[in-house]
C-alpha cells in the first residue's frame, strides 16, 4: 500500500475544514435565531448574527471553489 499524496491530504484537510465551518455556522445561526427570538433581542443583533453566518458561508464557498479548481487542474 502506498502512502497518500501530500497534496491530496492537504485538499482533504481543506474540504473537512470547509464542511465543519458550514455545519457549525448553520447550527450557530439556528441557535442564535431561537435564543434571540426567545429572549427578545433587538433586530440589529439578529442582523449581526445573519451577517456573521453569511461571512462563514462565503468563506466556505470560496474554499470549496478553490478545492474544485485544484482538483480540475
């Protein structure tokens, strides 16, 4: 059995990190929406949470696009 290619290992690490970021972002966003609704947070805090979640998803999208481009090359 041969050792895995270091480039493939790095790509797998990036993909795993992107998946974890997507999952944690979604769970954090959902949790913040529920807690904010129950506690009556001001809408500006909901907007702040939405923007933070959007930033996490954009980051994951960029990383996923980079992985896709690497695999096609």
